[in-house]
C-alpha cells in the first residue's frame, strides 16, 4: 500500500466507528527506512513520523526538519535514561514512558530545560516478561506518580502480543485511559490499525504498509 491508501483506510475506519474525521492521527514509522523513501513521504505532504531509536533519529531528522516545515517526530521505541536529554530535544512526543526511573529522569530534565515533550505511558497489556511497559495492575499508580512529577502525560501506548487477539488489548488500554482521564491512545499498527480505530485509537503507527518492508532490523 501507499501513503494515500493508508490515509483513505484510516478515514474509512473513522467513519465506520462513528468517529469524527481527523480524530485519528497516522504516524508513519520511518525506522531503518532508506532516506529516499522517507523523503518521498515528506514530499507527499505527510508530516508525522515515528522512530524507534534516538541515535538513528538524531542522524536522520535534523536535515529533514531544516528543509520541511511542520515535521512532528514521535519516539515509539524504548528510551534509555542516558539518552533522555537528547530525546527531549529531538522529539515532540515520547510514547514509551515505561518505568519510574525514566519518569524521574524526564521530570528532572524538564525542570532544567523548561520544556517536555508530550508523554504517553507504555502498558504491557499482555504481561509479557520480554516486553517493556507498566503492568495493567500497576498502571493507575504509575499514572498518578508521573502526574505528581508534573509530567505532561496525555495518554497510553501498547503493543499487543503477536499471537493474541489485539482487540482485547486495545479495549483494556482504552479502559485504563478512560478511568484516568487520558485522551490519547497510541495503538494499532499495519496489520490491525482499523481494529484499533474502532476501539478508540487516536494515534496509529504504520510503517511497512507505507514505506515497504524495512531494510534492516
């Protein structure tokens, strides 16, 4: 699929779910994509992109943002505390706040820098031991903890287990967000974004369906 086809599919999913047009934002996941593919999507007018690694984004995006107005960059991969300052300078939003130590680091840096990107808390809805994220049972407490640090937490993010029905995980994430008064839900990827939209996603993260298969891991 191309960008226009994905945009059309998002719009149709919004309509089918009774959502307002434009209520779901499409993040083009540009991690490990060749620069010419990323530039081709920029040339089509898309401005919201997601990257997994701070170092890769640091090498790739300053040139693009100097040449294209209105670019918005979101970190959708894990963030090490020692890269937090760079991430806060580079990204408009971080979707992967996933542990108390990182929350404390971001709060300290926000005080020093006088600014902080929009933050979303990653919830490990499948309780997978190999996956980052706050466990569902701990989510309410962690949200309160982050708010007490004056962090701008606006929503939640999840990546459902590959072998499980994603709708169950999207519904769980939406329930946690609703009871905590959080408006943003970052959920849904190339294979399941229409299901995510039906269950309240405000951000969907689509990579290969826009750019083609990635050239590296």
